[in-house]
């Protein structure tokens, strides 16, 4: 969101003014970050540091600068790290990066349309959610969830489908376990839900659901706070967005047969590459950005988009500044890391990077494969990485 970027750049300017060290900040699209970071790590040339996704640091841990001293210092000073983000940033007890933020994911819906569909409140379980989506579609307000290679939205949705029905990619020992009755139930549920979607979600990336929702084409999506923020900050310029902003409500994703909330959420970790000639400057920059007041200002300006990874910032007033922010407030505390129930490592990161789980659901819901065929293909693809 704009506030996130603007405040980060303002904090960077503060750092330069305080130290005399110039920092160039480059932007990349979400989908380009993962491959560009991998190339930089493996060829030994590129940015001094990057913000990468999920467990990507575990694809090239030996190419990253050890920031354990800084990680331990920040954790001790600011109440400790939330466990999920910390897992993404540590390997063998060492910090290979610093967990920067969790981008929460929640249901974003039009309240008036949900009521029009006959529901006085948003359903809290997957069965009721399917009924709502059917009713919304019948009223001309379809749902829209990403079945394409969206780094955030595609992965968040696919993992919620799987985990809410008790499925998992691997077991505790890292053995591929995707071929299971629980996974089959998740696929069958996804097939029914897909029938209520607007056409084309199998090719969506991270921006598509925002655009369709803000165009008034959808009744419900799963998203960060960005869709709501876009409508809210532009309401004075566009009467249509003003109407949408007033009607938007957020809530956590429905609970499935597993009986508890199980959500992935999108974590970004700051990593310093070992090839940098300026490791001390890079660490000083990150320390400055994680310290108060910079971190507090950044979380506040992110307006609910970036959830803190250090517990001392849990009480930031942004989480109570708007009722719609509440669904995102505990993203770092409640997330389930990728690769559940196995260990994080090269295999978990590579399996996600190859969109094995996302593709499994996409092929089944679009009829390119039967549920059993899609599950078996996912099993085969995952085994390529977990057998390394």
C-alpha cells in the first residue's frame, strides 16, 4: 500500500541523514522477487539486500550473511519474535535473515450484498461459506479466489483449502503426504466453490482480485487490507469507490472440518547476500529500520497491511484505528508456516516456488484432471524436491 512504501522511504532518508550512508531502494513486482533473488544468490551479484517471500531464504542459506547477532539483539529488546516469521528467517539456530513483516490475508466482502443473499452475518465455517457463495452468485455477485500463480493470493487460498480439511503436503518427517483422503475432500470442496466464481480465476495473479472487487464485479475475495485501503483513500475522487469503501467488511477465513483456523499468510524476510562488500552498512540499515520509532511509524503508515514480527509492536494503535484492520492484527502470531507439518528447508521452499499445491487445485477445478489425478501429480512433483 502507498503508506507502507512512503514511510519506508522516509525512514530510509532518516537513516541517510543520521549516518551519511546513501541507500538506493529498487522496486520489483511480487512475482519477480523470487527468481531475481535466487539468481542474485547463485551468481553472486546483485542487490546488497532484498526482501524475499516465505521460506525462500532456505533455498540458498549458504549464500546469505549471518545476522544472528542483530536478530538476537532485536528479539531481546522488543519482546521477542513471533514464532512463525522467525522460523522462516532461521536455519540451524542461526538467523539467515530478519523477518520483516507478515501480510495478513482475510475475507473481504460487501456487507449489503451478503445481506441481500439472505445472510445476516458472514458464515464462520466452510459449509456455510459455500452456501453463501452460491447465494451471492445467484444474486449476480460471484466470488473470486485466485487459482493462478499469485505469490500471496494463490498460495494463501490453496493452503487454506488444504489445511482446513486436514490435508498436508508432508508429514512431520518430511515425507510427502499430499495423496490422502483429506486432500481429496479439499479438492472436492474447491470444485464446488469454483462453480460460484467469476470466470478466469485460474490465470489470476496477485492484483486481479483487487481490480475485480473494486470494479464492483465480486461479492467476496480473500486479500490483504490493500483492497479496502485503495477504496478508502480514493473515496473522495470516485463516488463508486466511496460506496464500496462504506460497504466493505473483513473477517478471518472460515474454519473447515479440521476445527480450527489454519492460514498461511505471506511473510517477507530481509536478507543480506554474502557477496555484498558492505555487510556492516547493510546490517546498520536494517537495525535502524527495525528500531523504534521507525518500525512503529512504518506499521502505522501501512494501515493494517504489514503486521509486526516483533511482539513489542503488537499494541500499535493501527489495529484498533479501523474495525476492518482487526482481522489482520494477529497474522504473525497465528500463521502456519509453509511445508507443514515438515521442516522448513530447500524442499519446502522449492515446492512452493514451483506452485505444486496451487496447480493441483487449479487443474482439478478446471477439469484438466480428476481430483485423484491432480493429487497424484502433486505427489509426484513434490517428491522431486523432498527426495533431494
